């Protein structure tokens, strides 16, 4: 099972996390600064959540280091 990190727990990020988790091929860690959004998607056994601000580079890098792949549904503006 591949471990990936998804930066965003919004509607699109949540849908992507659920879709990937339901394949059975991925363990998904979702990162967001909103605990409310994380609580809405942390319902699948292979989805975990981490509340952090992605501008905190040390915390973000520590989380990324534990995962195989990291992506965001939207590019930075």
C-alpha cells in the first residue's frame, strides 16, 4: 500500500482522499489547517489527518518525509 499526503481537506481534497482510500491501494494522510474540514473526511480506515499550517516548513517536511507522494489539488497562486 502506497502512502501519500494530500494538502487540502476541502471539498475537492476530501473527494480525492476518499476516492484514493477506497481503491485499497493507498493510505492517505490529509493535511489542512482547518480541524473542521479534517473532521469531515477522517472517516475511512486508510485516511488519517494532520492539522498544520503548510507555511510551517519544519512540520510539513516532517509529515512529507513519512509519505511516498505529496500533492495539492490546486497549484499555488
